[in-house]
C-alpha cells in the first residue's frame, strides 16, 4: 500500500503534475468535511422538523449539543501528534476520518436527542485525530517555495464546505418530515467514507516522516512520486539533517539517546516560545468569535438582525459563505507574497473595529427587526467580518502555527495548538447562545476585546516567516527574543534611573 511501502505504480499518476499539489488537495479535503459540519449544525437544529422530533432546546442545551463536538475534538487532538508520529501521517488521518464517519452516521440516524449528542461526541474525536495532522502532512510534502499556499488549502476548503453546507440546508429545509434535517448529515457521512478510501488508496507516506524513521530509500521513491524538484528536495533534506544534528547535540548534552518528541520537548528553551505562540494564536483565532457566532449560529444571528424567516436567514448564511470563499482565493494564492505578520496585524485591527461597531449598535438598542438602518449595518458588518477572517487570520494563523515548529516537535506542537483551538471554540460555541439570549451586545464586546488583545500580542511576539527555510525561522526567533530582552532591560534601567533622580 502506498501509505507504507511505495511500489513501482504511482497512485497519483491519474492527476496532472506536479503531483505534490494533487496530494495536498486530496489531503485538505478533510477541511471540506469540517466546513460542511460547521455550517449544517446551526440550521438543522433550528429546523421545524428537528424541533418536532426532539422538542424545543433551551439555549444551554442547544449550545451544549452544538459545542460537544469541539470538546471531544480537543481531547483527541492532544494525542493526535503522538498518533501521527507512531502510525505515520496518512494512517492517522484515515483513522480519524473513519471515526468521524461513524459519528455522523449516528447523527443522521438519531431517534432521540441522546443518540444525536453521542454522534456529535464521536464525530469530534475523529476531527481532533486528523485535522491538525493533515496540515502537518501538507507542510511536510510541500517545497518551501509553495508551502504557504498549499498549507492554506484546508482552510480554503473549510470555506467551500461552509457554502455547500449552508445551501444544502437551504435546499432541504422544505422537504417533508425528518429528511429535511437528516439529509445534510447523510451527505456528510458519505463524503467522510469516501475520504477514508481515497486517503488510504492514493496518499503516499510523508517523506519527512520516513526519513525521521530511518527509511531513506522509501522517502526517495516518494519524493519522485510527488515530483518534487531536485533543488527543492535538497533544501528540505538539508533542513531535516540540520534538525537531526541539533537533536543529537541536545540529547548528547542530556546524556540520553535520541527519541521521539515528548511533551517536555515542546517546552525546552529552544522550542517553548514557538510552541506557546502557536497555542496562543490558535486559541485566540476562535476567541475572536468567527466559528461560533458567525458560522454555527449564522442563521440565528441573521434572524436577530432582522431577517425573520427561516429560509431568508439560511440564504443570507449561504451568501456569507460565498463571500468567504471568494475572499479566501487571493489569500490562498498570495499566501507567500503577503507577509504573515502584516496579514495578522491588519486583520486583527479590522476585526476588532468591526466587532466593536456591532457591539455598540446593539448596546445602543438601535437594531430592530423590520425597521431602521442599524440592522443593515449589522448584517454588513457580519459579511465584512467573515471576509476579513477568511482573507487574513483564518489562512495565516493556520499556516503559521505548524510552519514555525521544528521537525521533531511539529506534529505534537501543532496538535497541542489545535487542541487549544478546539477548546476555545467549544467555550465560545457553548456560551454564545446563552450570551445572545441574555444580552445582544455582550458577546460582541467580548470578541472585540479578545481580538484586540491577540493583535497586541502578535505585534510583540510574531516573527515574519514568509519564504524562510525552517532553520532561518529558528534564527529569526532567537534574534527577536534577544532584541525584546535588550529592549525590556533598557526600559527597566531607564525607569530605575528616573526613579532614583526623581
């Protein structure tokens, strides 16, 4: 099987060259599945047929049902890195997708709310097991010159999945009986099963993972299979050799044999700043509110802003999804031309201002259904917010988090960052319906504050990595850290002198 031992037959031969792009697109299809799930859970749980089958859910229960997937995803994500390091990237992705398929099938066939909730829980374990690993896999098979755009693919396909999910619900809302809410989950289950089959059949193992495990000959065959240019291969293999030398030096100094990465390895003096920055950025990506309030509760949000009918709110949600996809295209194509740091800072300022404006309009009690211009401003802000996230934070942060990690800890550090991302998402999705029920402005003020805080932290700690090889990334972080220490020391000395002379 291509996932373990390459053969003379290239399973990617049916795709046009260069085939590392085809492999990246296929792997990133997991993002499409997440996008569909994210966009169907909100509309389906407020459909009349769903309420008829399971009764009216309180805001707390509704939030728990929607967010349950995120809690289990966080749990499995913490172990995903170890799984990917031991089994290999591709088997770990396929295993997670199979668990996802099982969970979605339970949701589609649910006969009571407990069964539906169990499906959500199982589905989350699947997402957490493979989602971070697919980003690591793409990062590891991509030449440095196109690593940014290719690593952005899962996020882009999430956006495409959002559109498909929204319009699927718009199309099924008028179907008779429970088929109206079950059909979107049936579609997702079928696509998940297809993803498992295609992943195991077509994706080769990560050459980097093979080299790390002493299987150089197999790695050479897969480099050829992926059609990586010789000069790009030399750059990647030089990165790997440098990281292996650094690992040997560190483990020799510690009087121990080299081994697979542990939790402790992510927080050594050489790695902890990058690990903590990735964890912080991935957590605050969710605390800005995009996945919860603007994706999973989008129909509810549009109804609150004045679109009264179920169909109108679903349609508005679908249009927002299209806007997200369109804005993601330039972000995807230009990921290695725009600076990572510039994208995050400009996006953060824009998001903070937009969310603060929405909060102020609701706090002033100017948003009313069917009257006034404030409701149209809120709807416009929702679109602007979604577009900005898709064009900046949504792409850049998910590229940056694995990109700044050394090879030895990349899988585990990325999984840890995604675990915190899922936890933050769970918190926001769970509390959002409760906050929206009790206060129309509180949630927006919270998200505006979180976005502003994250922007300031990124301004201080984020290092530009565009076009840099992985060893250059490490040097840039060391230089930036030393500069900050000198600056802080100088500021403290200056303050002490002023105090003494004053």
